C-alpha cells in the first residue's frame, strides 16, 4: 500500500513535471531580453546554450540518461529559470529507479527552490516519518523533519493548483492522500511528545482524509495508542476505549508480520476485557475489524459493570456469611448503602475465624492484611483488638501468617479498614511428651 500511495503521488508529480518541462521558448537571435511571459506560456531561457542543455536532458527517454543530463544541467545552470521543473522531473526519475536517498535529496533541493512544492513536501514528510518509525539511527531528527515538512505542506496545500489534464476527481484524491500523509506525520510527532490530544486529532484526520490509511499499520497502530492514552493514565486525559479497541483490533489485522499480529491482537483483547469486564463478544469485534477497514456506524461495546453494580451482584449472588473477606471489603467499599447494610448487619458482632498477614502488632492490637491485594501491598485492612494483653511470646513478627478470631465491630469504607474486637489467637500447640518405653524384665 505504501509503495502504491507514493507512486500515485509521484505519478501526478511526473505528469505536472512533464507539462512544465515542455520545451521552453527558444530565444530569438540577438534578443537581449523579453518581457515576462504570461502564466499560461512556457518560460523563456535566454541563453541558447542553456536552452540546448535543458532540451537535450529533458528529451532523454531512458531515466538513467535523463538523470545524468539533468544533474549536469543543474550543476552548470544552478539559477536556471527551469530549475524547478528540472528538479521535479529528476525527483520522478530517481523514484522510478527506486533510489530513495536521491529522491529525498532532490525533493529537499526542490523545496529549497520552491518552498510550497507540495509534491516534494509530501515525499519528504512521508519518508522521514517512515524512517523514524523504522528505528533509523537519526529517528529523532527524522521525525522533527517530517513534522516540519508536514506543517509546511498543510499550509501550502490550499495553493496547490490542478495540473492540466487532471480530472477533478483525481485531483481531489491526490489532495486527500497528501492531507493524510501530512496529518500522519504531525500525529506521530505529537504521540512521541506524549501530546495525546493532538495525536488523536492529527492521526484521526489522516485516517478520515484517506481511506487507504486504514490499511496502513504505521498510521492505525499509533492512532490506537493515542486513543488508549498513556500508561499509567494521565489524570488530565480521558482514554477513549471504543476507538482504542477498534483501532487496536484493526492494527492486528493489518500488522506486517504474524508476530506483530499476535502481540497486537492480545493488546486489543486486553483493552476489550478491561472495558467490557470479560472476553465474551471479543471474537465478534475482531471479525468486524477483519471484515471492514472502517469503523462500523454505531459501533458499541457494553461496558463492564460499575463497582457499585458489581457489589450489588455479589450481594444478590451470595449470602454475606458465605462471602470471603475480600468480597466483604469490596461491597463495604463500593456498594450502595443498602448493600453495605445488608452485609454489615449480617456479620457485625459475630465471631469470624480467618487468616491474614501481620503488618504490625502490639500487646493490645494487631494490624492485619486479610485480602490478597492488601497482603501484596502490605497494607492493613483489619485492626484486631484484644480484651487482655497478648503475652510477649505470642506477639507475632511483621509478615507472619496468622490464624485469628475476631468479631466485626466497625468499619470505614474508604480507605477500607475493619475493626474487630474480642480478638483470640489459637492456643499454641504443645508438643506431646515422648513416651518412655521400658525394657521388660524377666521374672
């Protein structure tokens, strides 16, 4: 697709170059100067030798011969009135011979000679972006150049005139392609700078301007990343889950290798599960992404239940006395008041025997982590108090796994902390006394 797109852009460039490269008006013998020709007339080369050099070069049918002739002409006549059309033709010749470095070098010269040459700006922006994305050694500078040429191209595009002999439809298609290329470069630069709002704006504009961009992994995947937002999320930026999921799924479809396809499909699936709460329906989303390059109208994914809804479902599904401590904590932290009350009224004041990890312990109270998340975070979620001081020998060390009993007495929902009173510890096991076997005596 990339090669096709650039070929189309350069194809139009070649047509325009051929039109402007038609033989310029030949100077009359002895004519010292001529008035400026109307815009519709060919430019006039006043020097017969310069005229012959240009006509001889441009008349070559073989690209290699034409390159040689035009390079010699531009070296000998660097300020020629035909410099711009000569460079345009030369740029097309280098592209035709698959010489990308010389194509870009010539395009840069063309932009220096004609700052609003959108054909050259398009190629420079496009190839510099691809070099940056491909991990070129000078990727930072490549991307900066791509951004510069892209902004210059967008500013100049309204001045771009339709080449003679080009239909309105083809000209509009060309401008759409150029708009997409310019916006893609600006979007990637914004994403690299972690400016996610601008990245979304420009990359989405690239996709919308040129439908072919929805088949271009180098544009679609950055757009998915822009919609997903940074990791961890920036509090100033709200992720766009539907667009991030769609474009991530689409990226997996157009990924350049099976390895990339698998990795990005997993990434898209993870985004889906995080938003939806499960993987049910994921295969349908992936099938849509494979079937259509454009996001279907009305594309929607049911979001996961809110924490409040999840808490209510837990209360409906399981009696409070059958829940584990982590479920109590979730409901008491996230549920509606009636759901919190349903759980709390069922467990308050009733002895509970459980296990946790000691975070801190004194003779009168232990701070304990009982849910797996809080154990991993080394964060207490229970304060266990005792009616009588715990003997020093029974006070556990920090990090000890502990079986204990307590009666839920009160709680605070956020941050969650339950206080249990009437704390009891299991009685220490006493090793049985060894049995002494006496050797029987004979009578």
